[in-house]
C-alpha cells in the first residue's frame, strides 16, 4: 500500500473515531449538540465506515509495507475502538425494544395491538427498525397542507398554524403538534417531516405556534396553546377534524405545554398525550442541573419564567406538569433518551410513576443511547423505535 493509502487510512480513522465517540459522549456545549444527537442515529452508517477503515488498516499491516509497526498496531486498536463504539446502539436495540413492550403491556394490556383496525396497521411501520431506511429515509405518501393560517393575534402578535391532512376527504382523528426549542424558538414548520408522515397515516395534524421567551414569560405560551385549541374547536368541521378523537404531541418545551394543556381541563376532551423528552418538574430542573449542561438550563428557565424558583416559586410550581397529575387523565406515552443531558430520563420516569399511582395509563420508553431531540434525525435508529410505538399508541387511543 502506498504512502497515500496509509494517509487515507489515518484520515478515515480520525473521522470515524471522532464521530463514533459522540455516540457515548454527551455534548458539553450547545454547538456540539448536533454531533451528540446525530452520531447514535447514524451508527449503522458508522459501522460500515469504521469496518472499512479497519479492513484497510489490516491490509496495510499484512502488506508488510508499513515502516512503523507500533504505530500501525496503535492504528488497528483505535479502529477497533471506533467500530465497537459504533456497534453499541445496535447491541442495545433489542433490550430497549423489549423494555418498551413490557411497559406497554403493563400499562395498556397485552391485547392492545390486537384491538387495532387492520386498515390502520397496514399503513404503519412493519418493524421497530428497518436498517435500509437509515440510508434511504422513511417514505410517506402525499398529504394536503394548509400553511400559515392565522389563529390568534394577542397584543398584535400574529400566531399561525399549519394543517396537514390525508388526501382522502372525510372526518379524521387529529393530532395537535407543539414544537420545542427551549420556549425561545421554533415554528409550525419545525416538525414538518413527522407531521407529513403522521397525516399520511390518516390523521389531521394541527401544528401550532406560541409566543416565545424571553420577550414573553409563562403562562403566555400556555394561553396561546389554549387559543389554538379554541380555534381547532371552532373550525373542526371545516378541516375534517373529529373532536372526539384528538391527541396532543409535544417535544421538549412543546411537551411541557402539551402536558399542561392536556392535564388541566382542556377546552374539549383530549384522548391521548405523547410526550417526547419534556420537562416535568421545573423547580427540580433548576436545582439539579445536569453535567454537562449544554443549554445552560438555569438561564433557559429564567428566560421562560422571568426569574429563579426563589423569585417565582408558585410560577415554577404551576409550570411543572408533575404537579397537575390527578386521576382520570387520558393515556400518556413518554419517550426519553438515556443520554439526554437537557431533560434527563429520570424525570419522565418520575412522571410515569405518579401518573400510574393515580390510576392513569402511562407508558414510559427510555432509549439508552439517544440524546435530546433524537427525532431530528427522522430515519435514525432512535426515531424508528419511537415512531413504531408512537403510531401504534395513537391508533390504539384514537381508533375507539
């Protein structure tokens, strides 16, 4: 192998090892979050890349042309390390799926999938993981989309929503989708890929917006969500929405708003809630900051609530979904990443336990290798698992 080939192996090793390290290493700062989020999700791609690097390194070793055998052995060891790191999510996948199944059976009953209409299951993903989709992407059929619909204008601030509908005209169950972004950023377009996909499954998806911190403090955001729900109630017939079959789904900050809107006497009955890595106890989140803390959690909460828990103890209490739990709530699906250092999975577990202790149905799924916002990589390892159970949970809750 030529000197150029040896250099190529070295470059491939550095790239593969650098990316693979982020499969297990949480991001210390916000700018590195894309690496920490994305690396586990494309780990099958990294497996291929690292295996190729290892093969080329072995060819260099066997060729006898390497002039520094110790350096080559070191290179082989690093190649093996990169390969082991990239394989780790797949090695944990079966266990994570089994735990998800146990959680569902415990809360919803072992017959929950059998109760689903065949017309719905035919459109769902056939498996929790389809490796080829990581390379090719998850496909979905065409849907009808109405964008930038003005639903409220509080204090001169225009609030818009998007509506995604199946191509088939008729009355459909509905999903209200609330984006995340630390209560400071985002738009109804933020989860466009998911909204398109789930609308193609036979739902009307209302992707709503709200005013952002720090210009506006809580409960402004919750008021805006309720305004959106009022608009949905008023225009349900126009947009083919069955108000008796509505679920809320939120991510991160959006999940916090979705939980409060669902658990605190909504304008019309909500049949189910899906919570992707949402904060549930804001006081504890302020006092018990994760390490590392890539979004500066305390500063984020101060921007959202206007100060510290000492300054606004009651406001922190009111903004914490954990404090709104009571008997008779709709079923909840909670999905958290085990590597998440923005909203730690333990908080989702606490909320699940409290929901269940009050007699509510709650399913908790923890994806060990996943970071915050794992579903940003829509065809990634974690989102395939989450999507498999989310669409079945929604079908179970809204097909009745």
